[in-house]
């Protein structure tokens, strides 16, 4: 795991980032929804992804610094624990947070693409439905007693093979891409960025509000970018090139 080198209080701002190796993977799921087909070979360059979803504590610094109004649900006691993921943030607000964090740390931080997110979620386990394999979520320990009234505090569940937490559960996570259900038919092989335009932004990951709380790695979702839902959050990505000379490895 790596942390961005700091100037002034940037260490406090910067998330713990995990290095995701470059490589090919099979994106999509043959047994999934139509928008996950066809399964296709995709190359993703090496990049960094936050180990955890952005928390309420993280987002509170952004609100204070920008004197911004909090998102919906900010005062809901089921959703506002400091270590729970922030929810009710629109896509536009998530992008603004990335821009603010980039200014504070001196590095280009952004939302991940769908392809980056799926490669990272798999944690090196190709052709399996979930980060842990093909067993259904309900078979996992203590499943029935989790997510009763809201998302869990981040980073407490078992990480995937890359050391990422809550990649397929807790909250839907905004991605950078516009969403198109038939995009996989025309997607480029290398570093796909999604369609040029659209009406909805892509999201990935499971939701505490759903009957099935954990999503498959390939499962896709989307909503209009201005929507603010109680099960939508995000995590931060970073290009390797933008910070290559200043990464410090955590001991």
C-alpha cells in the first residue's frame, strides 16, 4: 500500500492508495445482465486506487474547506458515523471532491473508470463472480446480520487480493464513465473510457439497501449524475505518472 507524499497537511487529506498492476483481464460476465456482455479482453495500465471508500470524516474536511452545504442524509444517525462511507453525493460533487483533493495533495486524483474498477475488484481472481470466488454472498459468515440500517464503517471486512476493502458491497461507487448498455460491443481493447456522451453515469459495487448486499465484480449500474442516493458513494483513483517520483511506501 502506498500513501501520497505530503506537503503541509496533505498527508491528512490523501487516502491510502493501493497499486493495481497493469495487465489484461476478461471484462464482463457471460451469465450476467445483457449490459455485461459480451465478455471481452481489456488492457488496463497500472494505476492507484484507494483502499477504502471516501468516509464522512474525509468529506467533512472538504465541506469545511469549501464552506459547502452537506449532502442529504448527513444528519441521519444510521448513515453519519465518521468511518462510514459518505452517501448522498452526486457524481458532480464526487468530481469536485477529487479536484479539491488534487489541489491539496499536488497530485491528479480522480474517479476510476469502469474498466479500472472491475479489474481492481477482481483482485487477480479472473473468471470468478466475486472477489472471494463463486460462492453466493449469503454463504459468507455473519451475512444476515450485516448492513441492517446502513453501510458498515469502511475497512473492517476482509480485503480482496489487492488489499482493497468493500469493493463489491456497502455502497454503489461512482465511476468516471458515461453509461451505455451496449458499450461492450464497441469498447476499445486498451484503457476504455466509456462513451463520449450520455444521460447517466456508471457506478459499480453493491448496496446496503438491496436485498442482496454484495454485487458481482462485473455487475454494472447507473443513474443520472445529479442524483443523490443514500447508497451512493465513491473512492479515489490516481494515475501512476502523476505521482511516480513522490510515492512513499507505508511500512
